[in-house]
């Protein structure tokens, strides 16, 4: 798997703009290579800023959005349309303003969806949806061109939390009960699934993320600090603002 690279931007706004531009280039390159593109979205403040920035960039119209598959890395197990769902956030910021093919948008099941109010059934349903889109030669997962992750203050990624049973999971999708962050019930891709992505981007802003970022890049254990266990098949990018990067060794930084 890939070694990590680190790009540091002056502040959170510039970080969001840079990630948005980078995402458009990645989607265009994937479509040039494969005829289509696939992205795994995340949630959080920085992610929402990235999606809003994508929506405002003129280059967004160079992407053939009808040939983009959209997946999610994790989701709060709440009713459809709940403002705390990552899907709701992404739709409001970007997905509702670009001409996506609805059949290629794959939200994780809601608590009032066909799987019912059962997160284990919801996780199994999402695993089945992933398997239906599986790439040739892989039984369970599609090709992910880029998978975006936020990084929690505790070092969690998606809804894989430190020392939580889900950090040991080998299935591609897992239910999460007893999350240390509300809401307590979620669904998530596991590290085993996350690490099949061609590129993984860990995006973090703010001084409250600095300790987790520094520890992850210093080689902490993936159970104690899930962000440390993330590696893309082709490339792993840490995309940070200066506040989040204060504990990153200078030799790893590429300043922007």
C-alpha cells in the first residue's frame, strides 16, 4: 500500500477550495482513464465546505456527472432527510445541484428505510449494494477512485472509533452501536473496505485535530487510532490546514 503524503494549506477555507479543485481533477482523470468515476463521501464541517466549493467552481461542468458513482463511508442511523445525516448534508451542498444519475447515488440506508430500524440489517443491505457494483475480479466491492475521510479529535475515521469492536471488523460494512459521538447508532465502511480505495484523502482542519493527526503520522496503532490504519492502494493524502498540522514533522509537510 501507499506511503502517506501531507499537504498543508494556510487555513480551513483555502483547504476546502484546494480539496474541491483536487477532487474535480481526480474525477476528470478517472473518467478519462475508465470512462466513469467513483467517489466515497464523508461528513463534517470541512467536507460540507469542500462540497460547496465544488458546486461553485466553473470546472465542475467539465465532469460528466451522469457517469459518477457516489458512495458514503459512514452514516448516522437516522430517518431519511434528517439534517444530521451525511447524505442530507452532501445533497444540500452539492449533489442536488449537479446532474447526477440517481441510480448511481448510493446512500447508506436510513432508519425508516426498507431495512427497518435495524442497523445490522442496514449494514448488510449496503454490503449487498456494494457487491452488486463490484469491479471485475473482486467479489464484494466496486472500484473507488477516491475515498474522503474526516479525522476526529480521537483519531476516528468514518465511524470506526478507537478501541471499538468495529475496528476489528473484516466485513466491508458494519453496524456501530454505542458510538462515543452522538448519535450512538451508525453504519460504516470498515478499514478493510476503506483500504481498497485507489486514493484515500484524510482531510482535517483546526487545532483540535492536531494531536490525532500527529499521532497517526507517527505510526500509532490502528486499533488505538483508526486514522493510523488507513492506506490507499495507490495514494494516501493528508490534506490539512496549518492548525491541524502543527504536530506533523516538517520533513513530511508540503506547504501550499
